[in-house]
């Protein structure tokens, strides 16, 4: 699967890249919401792993809303991984597929990703 990671923390982004890349997934990773939208529209991913607190003018909620309003990405699963637990309902209402609170279980995330693998 093609997985887009949108995460501003270098440490977490690299950990996610290693985690999902190690399972054979093709990974693209960016630091900002704006770049995440651009990457998703340029090369539609199979899944997006998205942080909510992002620099550069577009936070994760704005990213979800824009991707959900665009025909090419309206059905792409968006798994939010965020320390902003108070924004869980906002993320889900905006169209996120799931919410993982940091710190999260890598095993649970990988299991969810595998359930999304196209048959």
C-alpha cells in the first residue's frame, strides 16, 4: 500500500516510516498540512497517517476537511495519530477514519493498516 505520513515531529515521522515501511508499504512523509494535501492530490495514497498539530497554516482538521471535499481523496482512510486527545471528536466529525492517541500502540496501528489492505 501507498501510505502518506503527515507529521511535523522528525522523531515520530521517522518512527512511523520505519514501522510501516518495514511491513513493505511504500511510504511518503511530509512535515506540514499544506504539503500533505499537495502530496495526497499529486499521488493518491491508499492510507494517510495524520497528526493534528501541524505548522504552516493548515492543521490536521483543515487537512481532513479539504481531502474529504476533494473527489480523488474523499474515501482515502485517514488515521489520525495525535497527542491532542481533546480534538478526537472534531477529527472524527471532519471525516477521520480513526483516532490514535499518542502514545499509541504500534501493533494496533499495524493491525488496522492491514485491515485496510486492498483485497
